[in-house]
């Protein structure tokens, strides 16, 4: 299969090219030309590396904690409509049995998923339960646990060793022993729902933590006399950091500041989407057994308090927000959709770039950022 466009993203900028795909990989990239009858001509559409969402709880009335295989398969099939080609179903803090059941479900569906069958399930993101109760955000405080090595091992076993990221509060991890075990197991530790000081973030990082969860939200901030988690995300250049790019969780000007500090290689756009993605403003739903509502701006809020619970963000619109509203430079913005996540997960040797030999995970966007086509492992995906 041949694809061509005058705007293919490779080498750090858009340029005209023809991509030859031999599923599951990109076979070769050629100079722009005719390509013949078998070439799919996408005109001036943007051809980008397929998006990777490493923090997403659900969508289309399904939640990872529901632990229903059919719902998870449906979600994977629908995600390609927003250009997502890989994702980590994210488990919200819950009881231990329900957390383990959700992790088992993800691992089982992941094992049975055929290549190219919707967005690829890359593993589990466990958001909690090892959090700071004072920074619980929308996480149910009654299910938060103190970090222990035996409990981590139980979660790891339940997931069939498929936990790829765990969000935790390092100040709750005495002597950083859980962080060190995660590092040994190959689990990325992301600091979140945390009131850690800058020094505690530093100590967590030297013991193996590598990322920050939804920067600026549910964490200690930046004060001119006291630095916290958010300040560490800005100041520590080598620390990967998520950011929710829906315009509700973080103001566009702060998003621009974030990327100026992180540069092109450490910022990562996430949706932090909930089961309500795909519903209209005013819709009611449950998240972590809490009544929530979608406001007029598309933000998901806890009905009783108005506190942000998550988003309804589609990542193609997140890229539009980064480029058109936050005015982030194109390299940083596009790297934040796939390459940086692939680097964090240790899969950037075959995912996250448009390059010969890489997986043919491609997102094709029109000038208004609507998704024209998505390829997963070289297979054209059904749209709409």
C-alpha cells in the first residue's frame, strides 16, 4: 500500500513524501511523486505518527474499572476515530478486588487482541491506590492505601505483569521501597495526587520515578518560596510530564509555559478521559461511584462539589488546542502526541515515528484536525 501527502511529518517537520506500507510496518519512504493507481492520495492532509494515550480511564460509556472485555474491545475500536493507535487503559483507585479484576481484564483482552484490531492496548496504567489522601482529587479517598511491597506484587501478579505505569505519591512511600521495586519490575513510576516537596520529588527520581501525572492537577504547586510537584515538573528537564490539553484543566498560556520548560522531548499530552467521552454537555454519569456531570465546556465534574473529575478530550482536538490556542511549537506539540510516550514506555525503537522499519501506526488529519484515516499496524481502520 502506498500513501502520499504534501504534509508528511518526519525529520522534525512536514514535507511531501510517499509512504510504502507493508503491514505491520512502514517499508520505505519515497520522494513525493505520482505513485501510480495504487497510491492513496491524501492531498495536503497531515500524516502523523499514530497518537498514544497513556492516561485514559474510559469513553463511550465504558470505564476500565468496569472490567468488561467487550466494553474494552469496543473502546479500542472507537479510539481510532480520534487518531489514537495505542493506549493504556487506566484504573482509578478502587477496592483491591475491583482493582485486580480490572487489571486482569485489561491483560486478558490485550493478550487476545489481534494486530490492527483497533488501537493497540499497550498495558495497564494504575492510577492509585498509593496516593496522598489530601490530594485525592476525584479519586475515592476511602480506597487509598499506604504503599507496600506485598500489595504492589499482588497488583503485578493480577495484571499478568502488564502494568506499565503506576501513579503514586512518593511522600507516602517510606524509604522509596515501592518505587525501587517498580523500577526493578520495569513499571514506570509517575508522581501524582501528591503533596511532595521539591526535595521529595528529587529523591523519588533518584530512586526510579520518571514522570509526573497530569501536571498542575491534584498536586503541590509552584510558589516563589516553596517549590512542589508542579514546580519540579517545570524545573527538572529530564522528567517526563503529562498534561491534559482540553483548555479546562490547564489554561492555554500555562500550557505554553509548560512546553517552553519541558522542551520537545519530555512533555506528553493525555486525555484523562472518562466514560462520558462521546456524551453531550449536561449528561450525568458515575465515576468511581461518584455522581458526575459534563459541563458546557466538555469538562467532567463531580456533581456535588464541581471539582474536575476528568475530561472528554479527543486527542485530535488536543493537538488542535496545542497548535492553535496554546501556540506550542509544532515539534513539541507533535512529539507530545506519540514519540515522547513511546520513549517513556521503552518502545520508541519501533513506535512513535514515521520511519522505515517502524510500525505503520499513522494518523491522517485534515486541515481542521478532523481524522480522515487511521492505520494501526498498517491496517486501515473503520471511521465513524
